[in-house]
C-alpha cells in the first residue's frame, strides 16, 4: 500500500508527465533499447518512426499515476494493456528494467524539477503498478494455457489460403502445423504474429484482428498493405505478408487476445467501421449472425471507394439472407463506376445528422473501429446524440490506449 504522502506527490506531479510525455517517451526508449536491446522486437518500429509509441507510453504512465489511488477508474486502459502484454509474452522480470529506464527518463527530461522525493514517490508507485499488471497478466497466461487448444508463446501455423479482398486488403487463412485443436476466441480479438524477415536485424511483432467468427478449424486475419506515404514509411510486416508470404508458408503466431469484444446480448447493435477497421467488425458481424439470429444488426462502413472496400459482397449477401441485418456504405471519394452502379448510400463522411436519418433511435450498442480521426468523429457524434459511454465501445489500431490521448 502507498501512504498518503506518496499518493499526493504522484497525483500532483502526474500532469507534469503528461505535459512532457513525448520527450519522456523518446528518452525512455533510447535508454531501454541501449540497456535491453532484446526488447526491441516487442515494439512496432514503424510506430516508433512515426513518434506514436513514445508519447503513448508516457501518457499511459500519467493516466495510471493520476488514478493511483483508484485504478478502477482506468480499468479499460489496464485491460487493454495487459491483453497486449500477454500477447507479447511480457515477463515479470522485464518490469524492473522498464521501470528504471522510465524513472531515469523522467529525471533526464525534468532535470532539477524531478527532486529525489518525487522520483522516490514515483518509484514506489511504479512498483505497485507493476505488481498489479503482473498479477493480471499471470491470470491471462493461465487462462489461455488451460483452455482447449490453448498455448503460450509461439506456435507454427501454415497459410492454407491467401485471398485478395480489395486493392489493399488480403486475407490469410491459417491452420496449425501440428494439426491439433486451436482455442476459440471472442469476436473482436486479435492474433499476434512474430515475423522474422530477411534483412531485418530483429523480429517484428504485430497484432492483427481476427476477421471471421470463432469455432472454426482455422484462423483468418485480413491485413491492409501499408504503403509508404510522404509522412510515413511503408509497413514492414504488412508489405512482407502481401508480397512475400504465399500459400503453404509458415508463420509464428501467439494465441488470441484483446479486450474489444461484444459485451451485451439482445440489444440492437450498430457496427461502425472505417477502412481496415472493418476486420474486427467482420468477426463480430459473422458471430452475431451465427449466434443471435434475431438481434437487430446495423453495419455501417466508411471508405474511400469500392476499390479499397474489403468484404463488401459478403455483407450484402448476409443482408439479403437475414431480415435482422441492415447495412449502409459511405464513400468519401467514390469512383465514376461506384456512382453509375449506386454502390454506396452516402457520399462523404459518416455524420450525426445522417446517422439519425438511418437509425431509428440511439437506444443501441455502438461498436466502432478505424483510423483515429474516424474514431474521434464517431465518439463525438454519439456523445452529442446522448449515447452513454457504456454503449460506446471502440478499438484503436494504435499504441495509444484511449481516444483522449491524441
């Protein structure tokens, strides 16, 4: 337990960490990788180059520090992080080297402002947080190992099928090399892939959403190829999967994980996806159709146009077969062919007035996934419409833990 003085120091100085989160994050990773280069492969290096990982780390520490006397207030963030740690196989002993690098980074950035008293208080708080995370992750490891077909660490899977879904998205159907059972999962969860790529010094770890309903004899992931842009390098692993991995090849996977899952039954549900955010939604969509055939489902997808819209035909087919399913498509830049064939319902972006026009009311569960601007727009619109927080659930394809970090 932390005494009141330590709690007061941590809570009062947490905003300073938030103010300097990017600098602290950058210094932390420099120190960490110099001291423990073996941890390099745990972090998405593309996100490192974009500066996303650095700020996210310090923001998470700030959030935990600000709520050190009531961690239940940040339960969703903690759950998301511990699921990722389990997927990455984070070990208890690694918390010590991470903690020392973090505290040294705080001291380096804040300089004289970080007094011995402040650093000592944060050291005690970090130990409490580390123990809290370690206990939760131990339970997660036990759960996944004990479930039928479960495993911890890497397991070899074979690419049985590779299917192009759009100009940018390709699906990979994966079966275990050992031929044994694979564990079920909750719709919305992800697999973790360890890619060992020729020419790369370190392995690369990536999380990819499962894009089909559970309880099959295969896993399916649907991966967007991240090409180089003016402000960002190409995705190392996504381009490797698209260009180099073929049917019959082997991949190293870790068991399903993740906290973005359907938490209610019966209540009308709205699935809102933007771009490749459709992948966990497809898992939810297929699962709902299989398990809750009478539940009202509305699937709304936003994309640039049909060329990059994955799985459009599947959703249309399900809508035609199931009277409880309704779907809508928004294209921001429809092609001439899209317009001629009326392949979409709205040109432009998903906006509140339009949502109100296609949905009967706001008494529904809303799940949304996509790029950060899409998530921010959806969350803001639904909040304005009076949808309570417990009925707004989202997934971030990003190292940040909450929309509020951006």
